[in-house]
C-alpha cells in the first residue's frame, strides 16, 4: 500500500482522495475473480499464524516450567515425584521425559529408544500447521503470477477486438496483472517470515528438551550405578 501511494506521487498521476480502507477496497475490486483465491490464502494464513503463535507460546511456557521442576527433582534423586509431575502435564517435554522415566529399570538403551520414539511424535505435533504456511508461501505467488497471465490475456484480447493499440484498452488487463502479482507476493512474504520464525522456536524447544532428556539419562544412570555398587 505504501508503494501504491508512492506511485501516486509521480508527476502527472492524480492521487485520489481515498482513505486506507477505500484504497484496499479499490485494490480488492480491481483484482477481478483472482481476488477470491488470494483472499482465501490471506485469511487462512492469518488464522494459522495467530493459532500457531499462541500454541507455541503456551507449549514453550509449559516446557520451561516442567523442565525446571523435573531437573530439580532428578538432581535430588526424587524420581517417582518427577514421574508423577510428567504424568500430570500435557507439555511435549513432560511426555518425552515420562516415556524415559517409565522405562528407567530397563537399561539406558531402552530409555533412549523410548525418548527418541516419543520425541518424534512430539515433534510432529509441534510442527502441526507449518505445512499449511509452507504451502501458502508457494501457492500465493503462483496465484499472483496466474493473475498476471490472465490479465495479459485480457489486455491482448482487448487489442484484438479493437484492432489497434490504445492505452485505455490494455490498462484494465495490465492493472489486473500487476495487482494480482503484488498481492500474491504481499501474502507470501509475511507468511514465509512467520513460518521461519515458528521453525526457529520449535528448534529451540527441541534443543531444550534434548538437553533435559540427556540430564535425565545421566541421572538415572548414576542412580542405577550407585545401587549396584
């Protein structure tokens, strides 16, 4: 929209006296039927970004809390209490640690295998919704380019019917082409940024959980070694 306003400042171009809402409605109306798939991409992207943002905030807070509590209990060799806390929590870290603690008497290899299996399940849950954002990042520009092609076809059809080239004949088709391309890119860029941000947040959570799981394995190994001495 800032680019659109800047273009209106070019000498010889009259700037209509419109509010931001009126300008958005004008752009929406001028995109033709391609506004519907692009609008659907925009709405879906906004909904997924809002949901994923609050979902990760909630899971991140729960993960930090449970890791702090469990690490403290394990450092005091209070394994049963740590297991009880993990059982009562629904955070990804609690599920992973509980899977390991549940097999604490079966050896280190079985504990690590249980943690790995549960970790894969929790990672898939954390990444839920990211495939939608990745798809929108690819589809929105393609829809914009499709609108560009359709707009150019409309422009050339107008020239063919008129039998001559005039600016007023091709302006409508070119306008559709430019607006749809710009809209597709305007949707894809913030969605891509949000997708990469969520990936980095998930990676950070995974690292924290891996470190805590390794501490748990070391603690359980130390407890088991003390019992056998």
